[in-house]
């Protein structure tokens, strides 16, 4: 940043701080919001737009040679008349960065002269042309584009500090992407009774960046193709220089047929497991001395003075109307060794026992116990830290 710009920013910041200073407010001042004498004008030479960060993104693209990488690997056109593959990919990405929600929003940017100047383009593809470009993709082309982006991602990682590469924490999850269309190929009714797709998202928890996306039918299982993309993500992180790899996922991703292979590759994992009857039986037969109280850390630390807790209106209404209410009384953790049927090894299973009371109004109907299981090959971390890590997934 130029010294002149940095100085201007400091001056403006100081100016607004002075305006917000309560000591500078006169005692006899009237209402703050008064209709002012506003004049509208159009500048002849100076132009501006809301999306100032777009320039930084343009510089990043050029610095990483992302546009060249896309054009060298992704071949969807026989001739470029006039747009290249990178023009279309970046056009769609920039549309999202500029608060676009669909391809039709590109039309707004096409007619914005300041935006066109910012991206240094005479023109950009219109929404119809962008849609035609998307329809050229086959599944292999989508994979190719993701691989191109990940190769460029390695250049970004190289700029990180050495401690960044201590461990890569890779999360897998499924997310429902709804659609209002009726003729879209692959759409289906999800387990949430929503029409759309069930997209697999594999992300790097260290930074929150998605490494791979896989668009799947809305009715597919969360774990479908997950192992394949977890392996690809692990290989990518190894190429990037990470010393250790850790997988995390909920109960849908504890694919026991792959655990031995990941353990052989020195990949640490923490997956949720469904509370199957055999696991519940093992937990119920553990001695009481095997259980330790789980004390969760506070959600935040009070930096000033603790405030009086407000009345919980929702809970008040539930009690007054006699709705059934589940109240958590305490949590306890234990562990045991367990060998899944599809594994040749046994692994550490950490079990969380939630002691609940089922209430109706002011009456306690009965007590209940529910178990939550987590399978891991991390034998060093404490039981509490395994629970916290499983709960901290992206």
C-alpha cells in the first residue's frame, strides 16, 4: 500500500472516531437523523463501484497465473471467439464476489462500465453464453477444473509460515442444494424432503477452504464417493507439504472398510458412529469408574463484567403450554476398544453419555440416557478433546 493511501486511511479512521466520541456530543443537540440538503451529481472523470476487493482478486489471479492454468488444462472450445475458458470461469466467480446469486445477475455487471474497466475487459459473456458454457461440462471436465485450481492452491500454501504445515485437518460433509426447477438432470427428493442435490463438500478445516466438491443426486447417501475425495484431498495436502493428515466426519462418514487403509497410511481420523445396539450394549456394561465427567469450556470469555442472564422466553412458553422438553443434566465420557466387522484392526471408541430429563411443564416425566460414539485411531488425545474435535467440524 502506498504511504499516501495509508495516511489517508488513518486520517479518515481518526475522523470517524472523533465523530463517534460521546464526549464531543453537545447536551442541547436535537435528533441525530435530520433531513439534509443533499445534491446528486455525476462526475465527469472520476468513477467508482462498491466492489473494491475485485482489484485485489484480479491481482491474485494474475500473480498465480490462474487464468493461464485454466486455459492450458481445460479445453471446451475448438476456437475462442472471443472468449477463453478462463474468461467464463472468472466471469462466474466474479459474479458471486459481486453479490450475484445466479447467472442472470451477470447482466447487471455487463452493463456496468466501471466494472468492465475494473476487470480490464471490453465486454464479458452474457448470462445465456455463460449458461451455454456450463452445459459443455462433462464430469471429467469438472474434475479437471478442480485439479487446476488445486494445483494453483499449492502456490498459495507455499507462502504460509512453517507451523501451518504441522497438520492438515480435512472435513467431509454433505449439504442439500435445493432447486426450484423441474427438469434438472440428477435432481431428486432428499432425506429432508427437499428437491435438489446432495453435494459432497471436502474442506480444509485449517482455513475453511473447500478442496473438492462433488454434485450428487438429492437422494444419495452422504458417504457416497466420500472416501475417494478424502484420499484425493490427503494426496493434495501431502503435495502441499503438510506433515500430518487428519480426517473428520459425522456418523455418515465412518466407512469402516477404509479405516485400516487410512491407518496404514498414518492418517489420523475421528468419525462419528451410529449408536448401534451392540455399541450401546458395550457402553451400558462399562463400570461406573470408567466414566469421567465432561466439562465443556465456556462459549466465550467475559472481558468486562458478567451481565444478568435474560429470561428465556422460548423455554417459558414451552413450560406454560405443557410441551415436552428435553433438558440436559450432565455429560460423561468413557472409551473402549472396538473392531468393526469390516476392519482387521481394533480402534479406540470414545463414547459420550448424555443424562437427560424429559419434562412436561413443571413435572419430570422420566430420565433418559443417550449415547454418542466416535471412532478414532488417535490414542494420545484425551477423551474430552476427541469429543470437542468431533463437535468442531466445519
